[in-house]
């Protein structure tokens, strides 16, 4: 049921949003050198690596200067990238991941291996379901970059404060997982983006 929902919804959105994809792609290409899409290795279902797609919001090579971003204060982010990140439009290409089965519309956000290696045995439970585009943690921490921007040590703040809280929310999702829960999270996500 969930896979059918993901497949149908991702296909519909990929078709409907095609003009927006084209517009964003042109804007990215006009702003700075580099590809339209950014592909990063994340840890997915059962701990397997996969390539997650995003619209490129940073200058090429910026990821080598650190994985975490700190909002508008981060000089690595391009001008269109600021807008795309603000409204989560950079995440739209993950509909491709959903269509091909690497991700679900709703599920724990996938992390990079560096952070997954820090998970406790209990926290590794989040890898028992497909990662998603949105979840409880995405809603709760929609302003994560702003929190990190104010932190003295963004990396330590993420690892010691934000990541454990997000994982707890992911575990909550797994325990409550249902079609109704997914619909509720999708609606809450849309409200959060436009508010």
C-alpha cells in the first residue's frame, strides 16, 4: 500500500512539477558554474548506501568544507540556493528517489554515514524503514540551520542535541506508522513550508 502510494504520488508530482524543475534548473545554471543536481551518498533502508538527489544550492566543492550548513550566514550557499532552501524546494528531486524506490514520501530523513556511525543500537532502528522526504523531525526542525547558525560549535550542537532529538522523533514515527499518520505529516509539512 505504502509503495503504491509513493509510486503514484511521486509520478504525479514529477509530471506536474516539471515546469518548475525546468525553471529552477535554468536559474541554477545562470547563477553559478556546476550541475543542476547535487547527488550525495546517504544511508538508507537496512543500512544500505544510496544516492540522494537535490537541486544544487551551494557552489561546487563546498561540501568538502563541511557537511553542515548554517543558513544565510553560510557563504557556500548560492543566491538561488537561499530561496530554494527556505522553501525546501531543493528537496524536490528526491521525488526521483521515491519513484525508483530508494525513499518514501514520509519516513526518517536519511543521514550521511558519518553520523549514522554514531547511532546507538536503539537508534539504528530508524534504518528498518525506508527513509523519507519528510517526517516529524523535518517539521520540528524546519529551522535547523538557524539553530546551528547561533551555535558556538555547530557540529557538536548537531551531534549532541539535534540528532538525538530527531532520532527520537523518527522512532516515534516508526511506532505510529500508518497511512493516516503519513497523510498527517504531509499536511503538516506543507503548512510549515508556507507559514
